[in-house]
């Protein structure tokens, strides 16, 4: 492991993106999102994802000049086409537009179609709550997980993000529909560890906690078994419906394994128009206090609310621990 401060990490990733052809503004924005995700502990969609993003740019999977264009406007609902542009740029644009609509209507929904991988979905949830807005967001993906009862990949893991703001610690959930994402398998494998609970199936069709065995079969376990499978299917259907775009089985035909052509939904709510900020704060504080009063199952651990660790990590001045191979890969790309 190597220790790198956030500013150095951001500058290094930015240099790599500039070399890949991104403009200064877009390279800086994308580098910040990747660096933030790495600092927040999501290396798989931060520094670990940057080389693949650059590879997709070079292969023409991503149009680095594209901007979202309007498709339809229905008051508080808008549909945009991402034109296969940079997923981070498209998602931030959609989030900001949903915030504008929420300021006007109390709620805003932006449906984005024909976009590319948004990297870590939680980035946009945090972007909304840090401006005082509640949110529900999700994306559909290519088929990368078996539906319940299937052995072949037939549904997306369709990450879901939810957030409720509070200045001293918002509630933020960022989860894939699989028990563990491929990114989590990768980071666990790099640490030489096993998963804490079953995360997928091995070559014998048995449930396993071995990240390497699960990665080899690509048989991820849906979170909640059949429930997670069903939720993934409905998130896929709603994303395609609202964005008037592709469902997972159609995304599969676009660019195999790239996630290009997906649909994303950005729902944003303004608490100031829904009972007031004080009422929102009271809800969050009440939930947090209630959870802290719960008796821990492990006396060495506390009961945490969703987003608690990330909230504290974002305020820590400590350097970031990064895998040596991942750091060397970025240094090479930045030369």
C-alpha cells in the first residue's frame, strides 16, 4: 500500500484524463469524482476504474465531447439523451437539472437515456444531499447477474442510491442489487480476504464467500435472493420506461461489457417545501439517535446509519491508502 493525499491523487488522475483527450474542465471534474470515491473507500469505482474509463475512451465507446440534449419536458419531469457522453458529466448535469426542477416544483425528476457508466452512483446522491436535497436515483446496466433461479447472467445489478440531507450527517444509501458488486469482489481479493457472508456461486453451483471463485463464475448472488432479483428487474423496467431508452437485455447488444447505452433516473426533493428543513433535520436526528441506542450484536462495533462512515471519511485529513498496482497504473497513464 502507498499513502497519497487527496490533492495529489486528484492531480494525478486529472493528468491521465488530459492525456486521454478530455478538456481541462472535464478532466478536472472526472478526476475529482474518482478521487472522492477513492477517499470514501470505493476504490473499485475510483482509482480502480480510471484505467478502464481511459480504455473505453480510446476504443470509441465514449464520446468525450458530447453533452446531454433534451428529449421531452413534462413540468417537473424531463427526459434527456446522454449521446454516449462521459457518464460522470452526464450524471452531474442530470443531478443539477433535477435540483433546479425541485427548487421550482418541490420535486424534480430527470430521466437520462443513452449514457455511459456513471462510476459510483453514490457520488450524485452525496452531491444532492450536500446541497440540502433528498434524492432517489438509480441506473440500469448490462446483464451481469443471474436472475433468481437462473445460472446465466440475465439481469443488471442496477445500483440504487437514496439520500436524506442533514448538515451534521445525512443518511445516504448506495447499493447494488447484488449482495456484493464486482468492485467489492476485487477489493476483497486484493486484501486477501473472504467475504463476510455468501456473495455468489462457485463452479459447483454452491454458495461461496470466496471472491475469486465468484468472479470466475460471474454468478453474483442477488441481495435478498429473489427479492433483490425482483427489485433489479423492476428498477430496469422503470428506468427504461421513464427515460424511453434501453432495458438491460437491449443494453447487452450495444457494447458488450461497457455499460454503454444505459438509462439513469434522478429524483430530487426539496425538504424546505415538504414540511421545512427543521422537520427534515428532526427526522434524520431521530433515526440516528434511535440507531445509536440499539444494542450492538458485536460489542466491538457500533450500529451505524447509512453513510456514516463516508461522512466522517470526507472530513478526515489523513492520506488515502491505495494499492501499489493501482497507483502505479495511474502514474503510468499520467506520464
